[in-house]
């Protein structure tokens, strides 16, 4: 079991000094103590650190430093930049246990998931290292004689990263590792709810950059809340803003970046459904549904929020779910015996209670009731019981993303109906079907199937590998990050035509004799 001493040890092993800078451009850090904010652990309610917020002047200095660093970083060959990202991956490997524990303690996810989040960072560093030798452009056939036409990819400049509390470090690394190998520099504004994990990551990278003689400004951190995020989104010096968070936040970032014709990648809320067909292997479907719904206490963007179950297996599956929920152990997420940890803060608990009340008002019936837990182990006030509600798909509450472990069950008769229910929400992040029937699986994946960015067969909605492009449609924002060719969003494409003849033929055969 973890105690205060373990936390102090862990911070010391990570050599996070200081733990509360308001900004950092690498080795250099600064403190603006005027409007500090506190990071309390949802695990036990203890104060981890009081962190400074970057003032407007400090923010400006950071952006100037990043702008200067871009001029140098972009000139370093991409494979060499990739090697530096590889070294960052090595640093993460050697600090995986401590960083994973810090993620778990500051955010409240289970230790296994905290370690998994650091593993995801390591994986993206490996991916980015290989990618640094593969930033390919096409060669095209010119219609003019003795002409060569091709395209190449150049970095954008400063990539601003705004991240959410629920993946306090992995989302930054998905963006930063790819942005760096592409030749960009990064300015990160982490969630104000998880500032200390951000300092730990920033300092690990700062050490790697310094060891390689790289100037300040390639990796920067600015601490603050919504207003700092708004400043960053509206700042014309930031070429690309990659923002992860609520749909409300994404709409604001989209408007601010569009108004200055800047670029954005938006990774926003989800409302993910799992279809359980009458042809499903229920032994596979059960753990997928339970982990999807209660993992990270329902605070993943890919959390399974809706189960759309065929009427022929509805009662059986509902009973198996109720039995499984009866086995869940809720408590300190650093104790590996527990399955479910706390919500991030008491505001999140209020939202959980409000959603349950709305569901009851609309006529929902709870197969497993939700409650806020009390007692010595739950002293932070952030622990809730995962619950299961039987609902109709048209309920208003079912269309909203409540960031808590509330699972909605609904029945269907035909696959067309199930797909329609699945698609009939504003969000479009992740989706899945459990079936052993090939026709059903293919129909779900077809153009008339799921409208989400992620569509799985016989695995749950939650969790994704870094090799694929990650993101979703509709209110989820349309952005793609991480694997596949998502790197192209971090670069600008340039088309080059070279004439090596002694004539000047014009395109489309146009004649212009002088
Ligand atoms: P949030 O929107 O409250 O905050 C996210 C970040 O945005 C924070 O750093 C915050 O300071 C900043 N911010 C808030 N308002 C802003 C504004 N107007 N302009 C600029 N920045 C602003 O979200 P949260 O509660 O931290 O995270 C939960 C949400 O994030 C959920 O909706 C979840 O689905 C979503 N999320 C999505 C993904 C994805 O990849 N699609 C991943 C993780 C989380």
C-alpha cells in the first residue's frame, strides 16, 4: 500500500525540483506565485503541490524562447531528432514505475493504468523514432518535358498542446514525440488538475535535451487554467494547437484558431457504445463491457457509456453484468487489489449525482444503484459506486457524456436499429460490436455502419494502440493523432516543380510568346 512517504520518495527519485514552476523552457524554470493553484490527490485528498500560474509576461517569454529554438531545431536532421526522442523513451523506461505511480496518485487511475499510460509514452517514442526516417513525400509525373515534380514536408513551427486531466501525460507525448521528430518545438499547457505529472515529464525531457546540447525552448511548459488555454489558442505565433478535452473547450479553440487561420487538432468528448449481438461470445463481451465502463472510473474519452444489447441475450447479459459489478472492489487505486479508484474531484462527483437524478427523472431504472462512498478509505470524497441504468435510447441524458462510471443499457431487435441507436448521439469517438457473425461484423464496419473514428469487432471501445490514427468525428472534433499518417497534420506540404530544360513550357499547354 502507498503512503505519504512513498509519494515523497517517488518525487525524489524523479528528481522533480522544483515541483511547482509556473513555466519551463527546458532546464530554465520560473515561478509566478501571484495566482497559484493547488493539486490535491483524489486518492486521499492530500495536497501534492501548490503550483504557480504563468503570467502574461512569462508566457510571452516562453513563446519567444520557443520561436528562437525552432530556428535551430528544424535544422537538425530528422533521424537525429528521432534519436533524441528515443533517448526520452529510454528515460521513461527507467522511470516507468515512479511516473506511473505519480500519474495514479495525482489523477486517481489504477496503478496498472498509470503504468500503462507511461508505456503508451514509451511506445510513441519508439514509433516516432522510426518515423523520423520515413517522412515521405510523393514524386509526381510532370506533364512538361524535362521537368521534375515532387512534394516535401516541412515543420510548422510552434505546436501548442492543451491536454485534459484524464490522460495527464500520454496525450502530451502522442503530440510532442511526433511534433518533435517533424522538426517542431512544443509548448504544453497541461490540465490544471494534474500539473505535477506534467512537471515530471517536462523535466525528464529537459534533461535529455540538455545532455544532447539542444538549446532551451524545444520543450516548454506553461501552467494555468482555461484563460491560459484561450490565450494560447488565439496566439498567431502558434502554428498548430492540438487540444484535448471537452467538446465545449474544443468549440472555443476551433473558433479562436479559425479566426486567425491557424491550425487545430481537436480530440474531444466521446459517448461510446458497445453492441452485444445475439451472436456474441458473452464470455469475451463481459470483461470488455465491464473494463470499458469502469476502467479509470469511467473517465476515459473511450469509456463504454452505452450497451446496446440484442433482446435475445438482454436478460442473461444484464444479470451477468450485475453479478460482475457486485465483485468490483472500489478504493485506493495504488492498491492493486482494487478495480475502481476515485473520480478526479468533488465537482465530478456532483456531475455523477446530477446525471443519475436526470436519468431517474426521464424514467430510467437502475439495475445497480449509484452512490457516493463514505468512510475512512474514501476520505477525499471522490469515490463513487459504478452503476448500471436501463434506459431508452432517446433519453436526453444518454446523449450526453457524463465523465463517471454510469453505464446505460438498451435493447435492440435488428442490427440496423442497433447501428442507428449507436450513431444517434452527437459524439463520434469509439464504437464496437461483439459478434461471431461475419456479416454482422462487416455491416457494422461498412459505410452504412458505425460513424465513429474508431470501430472495433470483438474488443471493447476503450483503449487504443499507438500504431493507429486516434480520434473521432462529429462533436469529438475530427482530429487524428498518434500513428498511421497522423504526422502529416504536424507539417506543411510543399509542392516543388523543377525545370531542367532550356525552354519554358507552361502548364495546360498555354502559349505565351514574347
Ligand atoms: P476540459 O475541457 O475541462 O479541459 C481540458 C483542457 O482544456 C485543460 O487543460 C483546460 O485548462 C483547457 N481549457 C478549458 N477551456 C478552454 C478554452 N476555452 N480554451 C482553451 N483551453 C481550455 O476537459 P477535462 O475535464 O480536463 O477532460 C475531460 C474531457 O476530455 C472529456 O470530455 C473527455 O472525453 C475529453 N478527452 C478526449 C480525448 C480524445 O482523445 N478524444 C482524450 C482525453 C480526454
